[in-house]
């Protein structure tokens, strides 16, 4: 560690924080004050978030007090943005039109690998093994751009549950299969264990050179090579790429093999356009900043504990887990960079499901539950299928749900409705109490002209930067994940105990009674 320990003033001591919090409490959702931001071709409608002139000014002053401009430059220029791990978080350079030489060379190698495989029509099947950031982005992109015209078949194995790997291997011909191991660290238990199964499966198929059927993307090429993967099949990423941002690297090899290198390049171009917007747009027009400040107001002032993501696009089914990792692994912290408690609630629970399924699952809770949650509606103006009536219905549902959350329904309206529906004068007021809808529940509407690699890339970068801005306000490091690391260490010890090893005196004592009991019990199976 070379960087000095930062000396950050506590958020709650800042007069700018008090001003922001007071303004957020006094502000309201101004449903007739249209606020739509154009960010890299995406429309971000924040009309449904609380707003006031004072809140706008207070937000800007708060970011200035948190040295936002300087921290953004550090992030975008590859400075040390991840202080607790003493390294950069330079995912933006991976998608830059003119990246540093090392990145350009790796991009080129990946494209060449795909070009060659395509020209030889090699690898009918791909098994992609990786977890978290080495998995969700690839699933998301392949699901989004589908298999139309694609002749390769892709299976995923992330979970350490053997059923995942069993399903991934079932029925495939090893001679036509490439196993891709994506792991920045090349030490992740799930990936190595699943990889080991794949390696055995290739060997059992009697292949002359099983290593030729494997590729790896990692920041530890030495470990991948020692594992038996040929050098020509190892693609590099760098320690300054966080796992949850690694989609922009050769981790997208599987995407390129499945749905083309053009998809990967298109996503990178869209993300780079959003990076420019984030770097240059003024505060009031800057979509990631505005979404972030609305999020801080919702979470830290207005007390909303969660953020619901509602993509009204069936193809974006994996967007929710992708954003869960991005947001919750980044902002699920309560200590600031100086090591002090942040003092206000930080990252929300992120959850959701594509609409309209979500409407029949949990939207009732959003409408009339006691807590409620802000919702990010995401929809494409144009569809890519040939049934316009489906798309009209989808768009209508998206707008209707949002309108209900925003405008609600008064007691009088509900009573009239009940009377019209045939209730008598005695039952109508009683029924009306059940039908009242408070309204005023915050939401954003993100409209993509259509789902293309470019717009998806821009959308993901929009959320990345939103998360970054929130981390600046709260003063936390969004680029580490010590909690996850701790869980991994404990699991390693318990694996050994389940395999029969006796814990050292300290470890044994550290287990609680229940864990001790179940270790004993599971040992018998
Ligand atoms: O979940 C923790 C984490 O470290 C993520 O940040 C990362 O995406 C995932 O594990 C996988 O890590 P790796 O790519 O090193 O296998």
C-alpha cells in the first residue's frame, strides 16, 4: 500500500449534506414538470422523482463538497480509484475507441480467435464457466441478442451445485465443444471446481489434447497455463478491472463466439458514448448524476430501503441480477473511505423482474404495500418482432403501472368507482378504503430507441456511473467487496472440515452451535 489513508469529512457533518437532506424532504414529485435527459441516445425520464430548484442546487453543492469532479477524473483516467486495494478501476479504457496498447492488442487477439473459429466453423458448443461478473454480463448479452442465425449452442455453469455442471455437460459432444473459463482471479472455487469437471469430461471423451478444447480469460495467465490451458487460448485482463466490470474485457469471448464480435464492439461503443456523456454533460443534464442524486434522496433521506428494476423487455431477463451485483456489491457497505461509519443508509436492496411478469408477482406490494420502493422502468420504443399489437400492449402496461404509482387514486375516485361497479351506498366507502392508492411513489423511465448492442452498452454504463456517483456522496469505496471475500475464506475451512479434517482449536471454537451441529451431520452424508 502506498497511498495515504484518506481523510474524508463525515457526510453528516457537512452543511451541504444537511442542506441536501432538508431539500429532499421538502421536495415533491412534480408530475407536470417534464424532465427528460438525453444520454448517449437513451432517454432518461426523471419526472417521477422528487424535485425542486433547491434540491438541484443542494445536490450540486454536495457533489462539489465531496470533490466529485476530481474523483471522476481519477476514475476515468485510470488513477487509483480503488483505495483499499490500491489500484485503478479503469473499466472505461476497455471500451474506449482508442484504448491503451495492451487493451487494443488483447481485443485484437480475441477478435482473431473468433474470426478463425468462425471461418473453420469450429466449436458447435460453448460451455461458459464463470460466476458473478464473469457470468452475468455474458448471459445478459447473449440473451438480449439471441440466437437468430447463430449456429453455436451456449451453456452456462456458474453455481457450485453439481446439478449446474451436470446440466451444462449433458448430451454434448466433447469433440465439438469449447470450454471457456472466465475468472479474473483464477482462484474462485466455483469456477475451478466446475472447470475440473469439464476437464475430466473432455479427458474421458478420449480427446487427444483436451487443453485445446479450453480457453481462459483471467488476470492470472500463469495460473491458467499451469492448469493446462494453452497460451494461445489465454486472454488477459488486468488487476485494475473489477470483476463486476469485466464484461468489457475478453470475458465477452463467449458473447463474441455466440452472437458475434460486432455485438461486443457495439456494446463497447455505446458504453464509451455514455462515458463521454458522464464526463461532459453539465450537472442538470447528466443522467448518471441525476439518477444517482435521486437514488441518494430516496435511500438516505426518504427512507426507501430498496430499488426495483422493471425492464419491460423480455430479452433483458438477466439485467436484474447483473444490476444487483453492480449496485449491491459496490454499495453494500456502511463504512466510508476514512474508516468511519457513513451514518446514513447506503446502497439499497436491488430487485426486480421483467414486466409484465412482475405485475403478476409483486407489483401489488409496490402499489399498496406499506413500504413501497422506487422503480426504474426500462423499455424500448421499438421492438424487433413483427407483432405490433404485442409491443403496444407492452408499452401501455409500462406506462400504466408507472402512472398508477405516480398519481395514485383518491378516496373519492375509489368510491365513485365502487358505486359505478354496483356497490351500494353502505359498501362503497368500505370498498373505497381498499382501492385507495397513495400515489407519489417515485420512479424513473429509461427509454431505449430499440435494443441494440449500442443501447445496451450505454444502459449498463449509465448504471455503472450512477453507482459511482452515489459512492462519492456516501464516501465509500465501490470497488472492493471484503464481505464476499470473508465468506469465501470461511467456506474453504468448512469444506475441509466436511471432508474430515478436524478444525484447529481456534477455528472449532469460532463455529456457533448450529454450524458445529450441521458440520457433524453433513459429514455423515
Ligand atoms: O462475488 C465476488 C467476486 O469477487 C466478484 O466480484 C467477481 O465477479 C466474482 O467473485 C468472480 O470472481 P473471478 O472472476 O475472480 O472468478
